[in-house]
C-alpha cells in the first residue's frame, strides 16, 4: 500500500457524551499506530467535544446539507460542520440513501458543498444483495460513482470512495476476497476514467462487517486503501484491533 491505510469509524446514531471516553482511547491508541490514518464520524452532537478530546485522529460528520445556509430546519451545512471542528464528512451512506431517499444527484451536491467548505469527503457506493445476485454489482456501483462524484479541478485530491455492499452492512456477511478485489479494480478504473491521473491516487475504502479478525485479509487486497467501520468502531478495543491490522498490513 503506497498511502497509509485510512481507517474510519462511523458511529451512526450511537453515542452521548459518555462515549467520548472511547474517542479519547482511540486517539491514544492511534498515537502508537502511526502507520495507519485513523478517524471517527460521531453523531453531529459530539463533533465539537470529540475534537477537543481527540487531537490526533480525524473527526468527521455523517452527512451535510448541500446548501450553504437557509430555511432548512434540522439540517446542518458543511461550513457548520467545519466550524464545529470536523475535517471530513461522509455522504451517500446507504442508510441515508434508503432512509432519506437521497439520489446520486443529492449526494454529488453534498460532496461538492463539503469540498467548497474546505472538508474532505467520503462518498459511499454499494450494491444491494438483489443487484449482486443479478450480476449487476459493478454496473450499479459504476453508475453511482458517475452520478455521485463531483467533477472539477482538485476534487479528486479531496475525495475518498467507500465501497459498502448494502447486504454486508451490519450483517456479519462479507464478500469473498476475489469479489472485493474485482470491485475495487473496477472502482479504480472508473476513478481514472472520471479524474484521469488523479483518479489513480484516490483512496478506496471497503466497508461492511469489517472486524478485527477479518481486517488484515481485506486490507491486503490491492486497491483497498482502508476501511469504513460501523459496529466494530463503537468501542476503542475492537476499533483499535482493526487499526492494528491496518498498521501491520502497511508494514508488509
Ligand atoms: C457502515 O455502516 O458504514 C458499516 C460498514 O457498518 P458495519 O461495519 O457495522 O457493517
């Protein structure tokens, strides 16, 4: 792996201030594991406090609104997220696409807004189980990328793509290593088609039931530049187990 593996915890709608002890412990652990780049995306309510507790790791949000401001009750702009102390935002997670009906166009607008506000962006893509069974996984993910990734000078440098098969999220099911390799190769080809040479440097994360005991194998696959982790990021113990695997994969 040429870049440091990027291990990102997505806390989803979990966590009150009591969970800041986990953020602090993750930060302390990451200090010893500099071969991996570590970040967490806590709920928005914890971003500011997590930034104060954890000085080394990246802190991000799980969504942002596409507008700079205005009459959008309950929404949060990218600039507000940055002001709260975040460095990045996750957009297009399948739970947002499903729960909030977010389209590729919406995701692209959010990603563009985040970049304009000075954040980096993790754009999520991934097929459903039915789409994989129908042999459409690569076509679906390719179309999501075409629709969700913003274009423009310097954009590729601020984007990470997370491949998260919907059927693997929170289920304990993981694609075969061959399938992960094939999909990441296909995503890389699409990134180069979209961004030219800069597309070769975009990090691609795998997400979906990553745990300390399967992380090393997944992270050793070509073009897997890290992991987006849900359930296993909620305690420092399991998340740091994945970070250790990533740091070891980076040393080999
Ligand atoms: C996620 O929701 O981004 C995710 C990968 O979840 P889990 O690790 O729990 O499958």
